[in-house]
């Protein structure tokens, strides 16, 4: 995982995501998920490009299943974009970088 990406857990979710002063992109993923691995370079690039403007984090659904269930994550990769503690957008699958950045740009 890149230095620009936070590991989000059940323990730090409220502090890092809900209470964030900047928009947050969360990637719900798993080690065994092929499309998640394909999306990883895109998430790393977005984390670098939006450093300081958007917080980028990853939630491992195998380790934090209740958190995934709380947000209705049934398929992965699943990207949730939070703004002011609320889910504003959801993208499922290996989506292109420009689709993610277009949405993020609406919130910064």
C-alpha cells in the first residue's frame, strides 16, 4: 500500500472517515479479489494526485466485514466517497481513473 493510503479499520473509521475535514475515498477490497488488484495502481495514483485534498483509504472486507455490511458493500472492489461524514457516491468494479477523479473534483 502506498504511503498516501490509510488502512481503515473498524477502530479508526469514525476518526478518519466520518470526522474528516476533507472528502474521503474508501476502497473496500480483499486480497483474493482480482479486480481489486487491477484497481490498486489507479487508487495509488489518485492518492498521490489528490494528496492533501482528499483522504484515500482501504478497508479489507475480510478483516472488517461488519463495516462493509454497514455500508451495504456486497461486491468488490467497491468505492465509497464520503463528504462531511456521509456517503455521496458509490462505484463498483474496476472503474476508470477519470470516472473517480471527476466525482472527487465535485467535492474539493
